[in-house]
C-alpha cells in the first residue's frame, strides 16, 4: 500500500521505516529540512536502539523516502498517518492540537482521490469527529477523506519492537472500508497473532489516554508508599515485591524512585483531566491531579535528600548526576526528572556535573548552565555527592571501588533504587535511597527500563524548589512526536 507518515519524530520516523520494512511504499514528511535530510541519508536524528538498522534496510529497499511537501504527500498516499506532536498548551493544561490541524489544512485541499486519514498522535477524545468536520470544508469536490484513529503505544527505547511486534492494535473507524484497509495494512502483525481491537474513534482515542493515566497512577501509588516507608522505616522494594506477586496487581511499574517524565506521560494525563472537565466529568478523574502532584513531589524530595547529605547547604558542593534522559535507552531529555533535579541543585549553588551515555548533547542544549561530561570518571572527579537519576544499564556495571578513588566523598543517592547497594557499601560508600531504610541491600527486581516514580518534603522546602522543578512546557516542533 502507498502510505504517508506526516511527522518524523520518535513515533513517525520509526513508524515510516517499519511500515516500509514490512512491504509498504512509504513517504515520510516533516517541516524540518535538516531532519528530513538526515533520515534520507540513513542518519537517525535521535537515539533509538535498532532504528538505524531498520532505516538503512528500508531505504535500501527503495520503499522509503522522505520529503517536506504535504502536496507531494497528498499525491502519494492512499493512507495518511498523522504522527505530529500534541504538546501541552502554553496557557493551560490542555493538549495543543495546532500541529494536527496544520496537517489537515495542508494536506486535504490537495487530495487527488479518496483516502483514509489515520491519526496516531495522542489526542483528546472527540478529535476524530472534529477533524471530520474540518475536512468536510477543505476536501476537493468528488473526493472523500475518512478519518480513523489508531493510537500508538510506543515506548522510547523499544520503539522498533513496539511497532513491528505490538501487544495490540487498536483501530477506531467509522465504516467497514476503513477497518478493512487497516486490517490489510497491518496484515503481517495480524498473521503473527497480534490482537486487533476494532472499535469506534472515541473509544480508540480514550484507550491511549486511559492507558497512560493507569500507568501514571500505578507509578505514583508506589511512590506514595515509598514516602510511608520512609516514615515507618520500612522497605518499599520488599513491599513492591510482595504486592507484585498478587496477579491482580503485578510487579511492573511498581518501582519507587524519581518519577516519570518525558514528552508524553506527564502532559497526557494533564490533557486527559482537562478534557474530562470540558465534558463535565472532571470529578471522575480528579485523582489524576494528585497523581501528577505526587510525581512532581518526588523530584523535590530527591533534592531535599541531597541537601541533607550535604549538611543542609548545597552551596559550592561538587555534585555529580548520573543520567540526563528521562529514561534509559533514549537521548530524549524532555521533562527529564534527572535534569529537573540537576537544575534544582544548580540553583541551590551546587557545582553540578552531568553524565549520560546518550543524552549529553541534548542535555547541554536544554540546560547550558550545567556542565555535561562525556566521560563518567571525569564527571565524578572530586564529587562530594553522586546522584543516580536515570537507570541506564551501564551504571549498574560501574565498579564502585574504582569510582571511590576519584570522588572526594563516597556518598551515593540512588534515586532509582536500581544499583547493587550491598556492593557499593562494601566499597566504602554511604548509600541512601527513597523509601528504603539505611542498610537495606535489596534492589528492585522489575526491569530497570520500567522504573518510573514520586513523593513529599516540608512545605518550605517545596516552595524553595518549586521554580526549579516545574517542568518546562513542551514546545515541540510542529511535526515532532
């Protein structure tokens, strides 16, 4: 089939390459000419494990090319995927749909024949209906453009796997023809046994919002329990293990720590609550405001722990932060909890050095006030405090004995509860973690890549850190998911 994928961020670029890899003729479109040039040359503009191989293979097959023209896209595709960003609006907690609307306005007037427009971006419920009306006023005479919603469930760091082998495909359509088209398009996945959930567009739109809301709630729940564990001198890791054995609960996403971030989960739950209020059912999801607050509190609490270990004053203290991206296996630093904490430490006067296996350059651009080091030992040289804030696998392999030789004070805050504390303590380190009593040596058993978290400090400390820890509203490039 002839497909266009409009927006070539993490979602769109991977979707375009993977669709070409399974046999479709794909044109990827973006307004950023530098990004398009890089993709056309087989150079991924972001770090995503396995993507470079798929991109190279798809380009070599001749089934994938890139451009910047929506007019060209209109002429090429029988199915058009919308994969642009839907960031939080600057003036509210609602989703900013200007980029979605821009795709419709730039594409539809040039359509030469009837087609299917498929949204993959995360949007408020009711978007399909609104776009259908918008299209009706733009489409050329004799041309029919139907809208369907096929939400993405992509995890950065696992984007290729999630695209080629998703755990489900949700298709919200208004008619049988659109449903048949999507089944044909995804035939290789369906033949492999991937569940296909056919529904209406409203339900499809809600699936993604509800999934993110549920995950955020589970993460913030265990972080709230971490706060209780600190007060009661209990161990949140053992608590999570015990809860996880209950099949109704499960162990995944029950890792207490610094909290979730990124360009999706935080802004999506805010947009969800805003849309529920617009629909008159705000009280039904009011708990999500508390989920968001718990998540932000954990950043503040990590800063408070660092301040305590520094003797109550971070001014002039050398602090090393391990991790800059919002999660491992990505170079994405949007709303990164690690960088929020690093920036807050800097604001309190600390001399902050940041290391990350892949996100150093993006961190340097986002926070020029921080000193970012490409070498781990250089970043830790002379440190009086080391904070582990993003759970990259490389950090679990660090030799604490070797690292102790370059720091000034062997003090570690493991804000992700992911390091082998017993080994670090045996090497002479003082180890502190949220939700765990001093001397606890157990570490989280769930996959480190699923660790996301949150909790509380005194009102005074919270006020001190509020400005530094408030996540920057994602501006997002028009075509960047």
